[in-house]
């Protein structure tokens, strides 16, 4: 009888806990939610985060605030969220750089693990990169460009937004596929690199649509290829790298939403559902499309798989190209 009473009491306690958890999730959020962007204002991550925060605020009746915490190659903000209370009130806008950092930085220097210290909420967007040259370059397509590079093997230069950035590693990936050797010139951001490309100080770049498109549109730069699986609607007349003789080539930037590990699954599920509704609106898709981005929602488990694959893919490139942080 005593055993039966204890069993009933335990079951009641478990039931009460489950009800409390469900109630917690249904009430969430009851106070402002902070979305950490580990980059300076104005970039792709910041643009997506602010648009998402605006829509989440409208959907929940609570303020979702964007907090920019740049520095450490995007690691400072990520570390802060990894250590935050797992209650749904501190979120992270993560990006391709975080999957790269898992190999780029020595493990003793990283205070978080992308695949272990976060609860994936959803992918938010993906976007191809674009290979651009100075407008005066006579190359009409990627075949012409590769012929130039081979004729000047080891002498052509390319810029990037920084050592170990996705734009840097995308070139290293392409170099390996095309059998060319080029010299990397890292900059502190895409802006100064693009300025030097237009001025003829460097020969080419693979950069984000957001950064490069204004100069392509104005005729100051020439777009020779995009790096997605399919052509970008922003540059429908520019073939992909894969179309131009390198099947399977893909280097796509992504941005997603994460919570600290051990965040209650009910809260993650609510955030995921909110994000799905927002991402599927024509307004959200249109506002990302003009930036060269594709709005994309994923289930948490699908997004977890994507991040795991990205860590592996970029890790192999970091190792094969022997990329080191400075």
C-alpha cells in the first residue's frame, strides 16, 4: 500500500511538473527577449535580426530587442548566449562564420561548441555569394576568368572581409576545384576590399550579394558567377559556378536562430512556429529577396543537421588550405 501511495504521489508530481512546463511555454514570453547579433550593425545578420525582431514583437506582444555584440570573429556574442540562462529570453542570430570557427580557432580559445551548446530554433535565410571582378576585366565568363588565373598562376590577388571568413574560404574551395593558385589579401570588412577591387588594387572577390550588388548594378563591378545550387533571382542572367563547368560546387551563406542548450523544448517549438509564420509571409520574403537572400524555415532537428554538415564542410577547407587566424 505504501508503495502504491508513493507511486501515485510521484505520478502526481510528474504531472504537475509537466503542466507547469506547458503553462510556462504557453505564457512565453512574459518579458522582453534579447536577440544577440555577434556583428556590428548594418550587415546581413543585423538586417535579418531586426526584421525578425520587429515581426516577433508584433506576434507576441512583448518586445524582442536586438543587441549587437561584435568582436572575436563573431565568438564574443556566441559565447555570451551559450552561457545565458536557457529560458528563451536570450537568443543568438548565428551564421556561417560560427560553423567555420569550430575549426578555424584552436579549441582551447573557444568557449562554446556550435553543435552542443545551443538549441537550434530555425534556419532563417540562405544566400549565394557572387564572384566579381573589376568592370574593366575582359573576362566574359568563368571559363575566361580561370584561363586568366592559369596564365598568371600564383599572381592574381583576391580580397575578403577577413581571414577565415566564408568569402575567403569560398575562394579557396573554388581554387581547389579549378586548379588555380591566387593570393589572399584580407581586409577589415567587405567595404574596403570592394573599394580596392574597383580601383584595380586586387583582381577579384567572392562576396555576399548584399555587399557586392550595388556595385554590380552601377556597372563598377562585373559578376561572373554565383555560388548557389541555382541561379539567384537577383542575378538571373549570371550562371552559377556549377553551371560553368564545376558540377556540385556550392558555397552558400546562412543565418539561423539559436537558443542556449537546455532551453525547454516547448519554448523552442513556439519560437519555431512563430518564425515559420513570419518567414512564409510575402513581405518577409520580399524584404530578404532584394538583399539577395532566400527566406528559409526549417524544423529544429533539420537545422541541427545543417549546422553539423556545415561544420564538417568548412572544417575540411580550413584544414586543406591551412588557414590560420591572425
